[in-house]
C-alpha cells in the first residue's frame, strides 16, 4: 500500500480560488516533498519540508506538516489555469527512496 | 526542462521481448533513480544507483535490471515483457544519494506492450 495518500483524489476549482490538498502517511519521515505532474510528463519538485518544520512557503504555495497526525497539506493560493496538474506528496523515510502517494488531480477552470 | 534526458520517448513492443531504456542525469548529479508509473500501481520506486553502484532497491521485478555507467548515464533493462509492464518509466537524478535532496525527473519513456 502507498505510504502517502492524497485527499481528495480530484479537485475542480475556478481560477482565482485557493486549492488545498492533503497527504497522510504511515511511518516516521525525515522529510516530505510535493511534486507536480502535468499530464503524461515528468514530475517537477515544488517544495520540501523537513520533519522538524511545521510550515513552509514558496511563492503561491504553502505547505504544512503535522508529524503527530502524520499529515501534510499543500495550499495553492489564487490558482491559475496553468496550475492544472496532478500533485503528489512523497515521503523520505530514511530508506534512500522516496515513496509517492496516489496524487490529487487538480483542474482549474478559467 | 529538468536537465534529465530519457530515450526513447515511446516504445511499442510485444510480449516476451526485451527493451532497454536510457537515462542521462543532470550534469553533476551522481544519483539516478528509476520509477514506474501505471494507472493501477501509481508511482513506484524501482531502483537507485549512486556513482555507479546500486544504492537502494524497491519494487523491481527479477525480470528487470539496471546499471549506471562510468559516465553516470543509466540503463533500465526490461525482459520477458508482459502486458502489465505497460507503463511510464521515469528516471530522476539528484546531486547526492540521500533523498533529502530534491529529485529532478526526466520526461519519461512510455512503454506499451502488445
């Protein structure tokens, strides 16, 4: 089974709205990373948050991490049509390999 | 453009055949990772190489093998192909072998087994 599970599986919003997606994981982590994938293309790294951090910002992205609940959230503010993609969380558990969740498909309607 | 290149972009072959996928990491990156992405299994880690040596193994089948060459490019060999091997295969690279660093993904090779 996946280490990380994203919620919701799919999300459709209007341009300008905020998009929030969540990731839950099962075991202790060193860090958690979020990636974006445009349809059929390679993944693009968005942001990394370490286990001792609670919140991190990068442009319109805000990531939170709650290690007690084993969960993370990715917030995209003022979304744009170009943000339409699948978003994956990936956990680093110290085994030298990232474990990816099942992803959230985000559709931003212009 | 991540700087990671993969060839070929598309590959169509028949069951029982053998194929080789190639990956060139970003300049300066020593670590290469292979992933398989399919509709039913999601994105699965297969194997990692660091500076020519196998560093970590994931859900890689015995029919699959990989290697990293002295010039740091890597090849993933898939043999005795089955219909279920149809998937997108991604290569990623990072500066060092530890996953604390972000990984840079190539555009992928789409394998179709008929």
